[in-house]
C-alpha cells in the first residue's frame, strides 16, 4: 500500500482497479439516510455492503469550494476560493465569479491520468472552461454560460454528447422562481440526460476512474423544500408539490441502479455530496444590521428593496459591509488597504472580535438566540490565498440566510431576496463507499470532504501527494 496512511496490512479495497464516484449536489443525510432510505433500494444496497456516514463539508459549505476541496484534498483558503464570487482586488467593485482557471491545484483526474489511468468526468463543478488532461473525457458543469460555449474535452466530444442526449442540459435556469412546473420538468429532464450520457461512456469506453455530479438534487431542494417539510411556515398539507423532492430522489435512485448494473466487481463505488441541506428559517439582513449598529453608512436609504452597491455606500463613514448568500461575508474598510479605508490597521482585530461577539449573540424577532457561528479565515485555513472575507458568518448555524440587500427597514425577513428559495445549505453531506464484495454495513464518523481524493488514490495504489490534507477512508 502506498501513500501517507499506508500500512503493511493488505486491504481488499487496495486491490480494486476502478473507482466510480456518483455525486449528488446538496444531498442531505436527513433525507437519504434517515427519512427515505427504505424507498431508495439501490442506495440502501450500497450502504448494506460498505462504509457510510455523514461527510463534513468545507467552511463555507458552498458548491464551488466544497467540490474543489473534494477533488484536490485542499482547503478553500489554500485554493483561494471562498464561494461562487470572490474579491479580486481590495476595492469596492463587485465580486468576480470563479471558474476552472481559479483553481491551481491538481484535480484527482489530472493526477490519475498522469499515472496512465483513463478518466471520465461529467458535471463536476469548477470544470468550466474545460482544461485538457492526459487521458480521458470531460463534460463541464453548471457554470457553463450556454451550450454555444466549448464545454467538453476534447472539443469534438461535444457532438457526441449532444447526439447521445438529444440536447444536453447544463443546469435548471431560473430555479429560484415561481415557475414550479417548468423547474420540475427541467430538473427531471436534465438528470435523465446526464445519467444517459454517463451510461453511454461507461458502456463504450475503457475507463479506470469515473466521476459525475448531478445538480438536480440541489435545484429541486431550493425550489420545493417548503412544499414537503411540515416544519416550514409556508407548508400546506396536500399541496400539489408535496412529494416532488421525494419522487425525484426515487427517480435518482433508479438511475443509480442502472449505473450499478454496468459496473463489475472490480469497481469501488462512492456516493457523495458536497454538503447537505436544511429548511431556511429566515434571513438576516446583514447590511441593515450593520447600519443599525453604526458600521455601515449609506449615501441615502432606498425607498424599496435594493441590492447593496459601491455607489450606495458612503465609504468615508463606513467600517464594514456585507454580502448575502447561504452564508454571510463581511468585508472591512481598512486604511491603507481599501481606497477610502476608515479602520486603522492596529484596530483590525479589535473590530473583528467586537463583530464576532455581537453577531454570535444575534436573536430572532422574538428575542430567541439563533446560534450564529462566526469564523476568522486565518484561524480555520492553513493559509489564505487571494482575498478572503474578513469574517465568514453562519447565521443560525446555516438555518438563516444572509440577505445583502437594503431597504427592508428590519434586520429579519422570511424571504430570500434573490428569488423564491426555502432551503439553505447544511454542514454535512453524505458518504457511501461499496466495493460490491463486502457483505456488511459499517457506519463511520469524522469523515471529511477532503478525504475523498486520498481514498481514491489509495484504492488505485497511487502515491498520495504530501500536500493533500485528507485521510484515507478504509
């Protein structure tokens, strides 16, 4: 056995020559393991013959940094990826979207292909634009702007993808809208085409490593959570969409079963998600809170709900501003760092500690503490590349969304300000690993998203690079 966790013990898993990873974006243990497992026979079969447990995500528990950390075994700080959008300069311009060019660390498929392994990669976030690698095929992810872009490697693979699927679907557009029937139809169609393409490659190519990520699990949860969860304030028993998420998971389980039928006994299967999901209890209007507490000053207060922008902020009188999303990001206006900074550098930690203490004491409109968690990037990452937020905030430990817009005249809201969305992300996703020959189920704890790549390398008897941060799961 090779790698940093190698021992002299010969393990059955180390003898396997193929690995297939099926990723379900945002799939939560609450639904997959606890609530619906008896209705998901193929996932249940994988669990019954392997290792399973909750998989701790990155901080933040967001699609781009989480999948990037999974396929590189590197933390978000070292990757320099703190969300979908990141600061590129210490100025007041809007944040810039990440893509594959943002990520400099070597992915698992690039590393494997250097060792002569043929890889098939479909829909893994942060693969657009497609980057060449030595041996295999790649179809990019939901970040692809449209199908007129080049979204495959090699380039001519695009024609095969379109032919096999009858028109590939990258993502569900406008999944935060009231067009629920259209969202539901597109989600099922997208998933059907992605799994059809996966089966095509598995059947027709000689491969060693396969990885696909289905985004439909994330999209359907954000669009329909309030319709199935009796705990949600908007839930109405017997509504039209009450079983939409459940029916979709049963469909995905059936598609997973069809994939499993194409895999032989020399294949270890991993079923993973990048993070979980939970009901969104409400939103904290962070910039409203900063205004109320004297950290943020606007040039004028809008008479309607308005997204925060650099032109709306009085920078000479502002110390801190925030961005919305599933988690909150706070940026400080530091003298000598930002163009019109107001916080002296020697006061930086004092202000950070002051805000951390105040935010962790946040309460809802009824006065109940909501258990907010505040993180300093330099304390949770081994290093911080690019420009991290000054503070990362989990409002209500991810039960509350960060709302960045202003004009609410309150710090609390029960709506998402970027469109209908009743789910938030959760810190733990799912992990299942089965080699088909193990006739027992073993639940594990303390599994981390950065463990996936070292585990795959160990299974394929390839040396684990020294810089990888995860451990081997055996």
